[in-house]
C-alpha cells in the first residue's frame, strides 16, 4: 500500500479513514439527500474505488436511504459528534465516498463536476466552469447535459 494522501474523519476524531489510492471522482452534488446531509445547497465528495485498499477505524453509526437514482446509499456518521464520516453504495460495494469537509486537508479536493444540478437552488452558486449534469453521469457517457 502506498502512503495515505487522503486522511480524515469526524469532528471529534472517533471515526478516522485513510485512503491509499487516488479518488476516481470528485464532485459537488445538489441532490436533496446531499443538501440535507450537508445542511447546505450541496455536498462535496471524493469517491474512491478498491475499498479493500482503504482503512476506516472507529465505530460509525449507519443509516440508509434510497437515492434519487433508485439505488441505496449508506451514510456513516460518528455516534459521538454526529459528523458525517463516509458514504457507501449498495449497488457499488467497492466504492467509498468521503465528504470534503471531513478531510484533514480539504484543499486536496479538486472538483471535476456538479451532479444533480437539476435539484440545485439559485442561491447555491457553484463554479460555472465545472461540467454540469442534471443527474449522475453514466460511466460510459461523460458528456455534460448542460
């Protein structure tokens, strides 16, 4: 395993993670789940593949939701401080996503796209240079919808 470039965890430090690979996707998401989870107009995430190469320590509490895509997302948060720690996906169990604010170095985030822009609010302005998608882009079709 290589040195961890991406480390982070919850606000109190009880749940920690180390990512030993580069993210496969970095995005802002304006879906309603991400809005509710972040308490703002969008959530910002780094998604990593090869979950076996990632280390998570501490006991997170998890809850699940059916996403707008119809797939099930599993949110993990710290039972002590309540901070979101990571997110996994039933349909893609090898992936793990971490909220940018949970990174030890949030400056390591380089957004590649805005997803679920169709659910965004006029007051939540995101970099207009980013490729924007009405929903989640298909892996085989990376062209933006707008």
